[in-house]
C-alpha cells in the first residue's frame, strides 16, 4: 500500500522554480531604481544613429570604432552612460587636444548641446550607465546650502579645498576649482567620478544630497570675499606668505629708513 506522505517526483523541481520566481520578484521590488541606468530608452533611434556618426568621426581614434577602447589611447565607454559624455564633452575636456596627465576644462566647446546629447545616446546604447540628471536635482535654488556644506567638507574639501578653489594632487594631477561650474556638470562629476575623482552614486549621496552640494557651491560664489583679496582661497599658506613677505619686508624697510634718519 503506497504511503500517503510520498511526494510527486516533480514536487522538488516546482518548489525550486517557485523559490527562484519569488526571489526574483522580491529583488525587483526592493532594488534601487535604475532610472539613471539607461538614457537610450529616452532617446530616439535617430539620435543614436547620429551620435554614432559623430562618435566615429571624433572619438573612435582613441576609444575604438565600437567604443570598447584602445590600449594606451582611450578606455572603453561601455557602461559610462550619457552623463559621462555630457560632462566630458560639454566642459570641453573631450575630445582631448593633446595627451597629458589630466584633461583640462576648455571654454571653447566643439559641439552643440544637441550633438552632445546624440553622442550620449549612442554611448548609452553600448551599455547601461548613468543618465544626464534631471533639472530638478541640479537647481541650486532648490537645495539646502547648509547641509550641502557639511557634505562638501566631509567628502570634497580634502581635494577641492573648503572654498572649492581646487588643489594639487599627486603626479602632476589636480582637483579643479568648482566655482563657476554649471550645476549639471557638478552633479555629473559626482555621479561618474571623472579622472582621479571617486564615484558618489545614489547609494553614497542621494540626488537630494548632490543638489545640496550644488547649492553650497553656489552660495560660496554668491557670498563673495567681504574680507578683501582671497589670495586664491588657498588657506593659511598664502596668507602667511603675504604677511612674511609684505609685513616683514615693510618692517625691515622702516628700520632702514629710521636708521638713515638718525645718522
């Protein structure tokens, strides 16, 4: 007589399938949104096609015809996203004018914003990556400058200086000044980590946190320098040098003048 507790042979397989389905559904429900993972979904096929033409004509020499990079020339762009393209190209850093330890910002940008968006759409099609941020999160007027100052001093000041004036790094590299940089590009730099900068994704700093940092930088600019000449905003070193050179020099000159008067 067969046991009433005997399981059907397919029961284990069905149990495993149910477990995998449940785990996948749970992960999809609680995982972070991938709203920044693909700009391609918001871009037309025509944009991608035009972006590929621009990329082939201006970027393929270093990054390869398929965007996967060329050894000792340029890295792969698969997965960097449209945000990285917008930051690098819209600030004039790319295409790189000449080899160097770091790509400097260039005011004369080679492409229009439409062309930059098209190249971003093509690069985004190579692999999921951060998209250009929404204007809501790059508007300094909507941020909290006080909170942004705290975040900036903890995460950014050691390289960019507490006043955002920039500073030297190792091997000829440097952290550029952030004053005067458009809010969108500040956000993109935090999101993509260009050159020597670390990446601050949404798990490290939320979009609201990034907006607060942008608000702090803007507040620093608006405050000006009520104390007089900022001496590069580089802290006590140039201030001390000024005192020793001008102040001490003035005392020596005064002593010489008094000595001549009494002779």
